[in-house]
């Protein structure tokens, strides 16, 4: 029953702009799945579903890697222009310094934005380590990321 309810919940969130757990509860009930708010909350957590802002700026439940809904490329520009302090490179590595507490958000969006040449990121509190993909120079990647954030 739990597996079927969670599959129904995943499909609902994927296809409908549900902005509250109450809405999810109503839709699940219409589908024959009675669930309490705490059950829905646990299901959302287990499925990795969170409240995200869609392209229209409205909050709704979805997967954190739903780049179409998040507008990851635009969000990356916004985050970099707001929080980027400095950019440096060495070999195939790029170090982004951010304001305190912003590195995780920047790294998360950078991973999802599909920036050409980014293999992956590791974030601390105010530092993001960006690993460039094979054949990509860190210096070129640093320049592109800096430009996105308004750095010279």
C-alpha cells in the first residue's frame, strides 16, 4: 500500500502544481489513498520531494533536480550575481568564494544547470570546489562562471 501511495504521490507532483500537503491529501483521497498529513510528510521526505518555485514564480512540490521548473540556468546567474565573492582556478579546478552560508545553494544549482565543462561540485559554507570535466581548463571555466556572476 505504501509503495502504491508513494507512486501515486510521485505522479501527482510530477503532473500537477500542488502547493500544499492538504492539496496532496485531497488528490490522494480522490485516488483512493487515505493518508494523514504526517504520512504525506514522511512520503515527501522519503521520495526527496520538496517545495520549489516553478517558472511562474509559484511554490509547488517537485523534485529538487527538476531543472525545467527551477529555471536552473537563470537561478545560477541570480545566485552567482548575488553571492559570488571571487573566482580562482588551478589546473582543472575552480574555487568559488561566496558569502557565508551560500556555497551549498550555489553548488546545488551549478550541478543542475548543465554548465558545459562542469563535472561536479563540492561545497562548504562559503567555498565551492568545481571540478572541470576532462578536456576543460579550469581557467576558462572560471572566466565563464565569473562572467555569469558579474565578475571581471
